[in-house]
């Protein structure tokens, strides 16, 4: 779960108003964020941010997204356990989904500092995102969106199984020698 520090601080202020505790600090250690609140006594009460935010949770946008990626020169790239593949120079469209926060997922893909987790992360170490599109939906639509992209003129599958380990699609990465009109 992505934790928004501003919301966490707002929540701390709400607790402060209701309990009379004073906020000492918000600490972050990996995925665990902790509020340290001081009551009238010397002991700090720790409230796990996850538990706090669950009760105040505002639904985040969910749906499918597409990244338009440019690779300036041909590269041989190892894509985790999927294998090593030749990626020709050109444009790639990667289609994914984020049913628990699409903005955070796209922000993650745009970041240069991230843990390599998904197939597309391996490609993005050598290429750059030139634009992206988000399609909000409460149902999974990435396979349909990907199929429409594959039907465009000049589209081809560069690596079978890329980004599609959780569905029956051939690949969620589509290659175009020239920038597609999407």
C-alpha cells in the first residue's frame, strides 16, 4: 500500500484533536510508517500508519495504462527469468494494470530509482518513457487494450510472455519500428 505522508499528517492532527495527544514525529522504515504520539504521560503510543489509513481510506484510481517507450539503439537485455532477448531500436508500447493505485504505478515506472520487479523494469533500464496514457476502470481492461494495440499497422510482438505471466496474452509489450499514432 502506498502511504501518502500528507494524509498521514492530517490523520495525526485528527487524532491529536480527539485525544489531546501531541504529535512527536512520523518515521518511515521501508513499507512501515509509524506515528509516535505523546499522551499526557511519558510513554509514546505507536499507531501503525496502515491501520490508521484503512479507517480513513479514500479509494484510489484503478485501471489500465500504457507506456510509450523509446529505445534509441538496439540492445540485448536480460529480462529476469524470462530470458535474454534482442530489442531493436524503435518504440514499444507496454500495457499494464494497477487495480490498487494507477497513479502510483505510473509514477513508479517514471522513477529512475526503483527496485527491479516487473519485466518492463528491465527494459526501462535501457530505454525511456516518452508518454503514457491512463484508462480508469474498476474492471481489468489491459488485455483488451493490448489486443487493440497489437492490431495497429506495424505492430509486432518482440518477446513472448513479456508482462503477461498473469493472463493468456502472447505479450503485453508491442514493438513499432516508428512511433505509433496512439
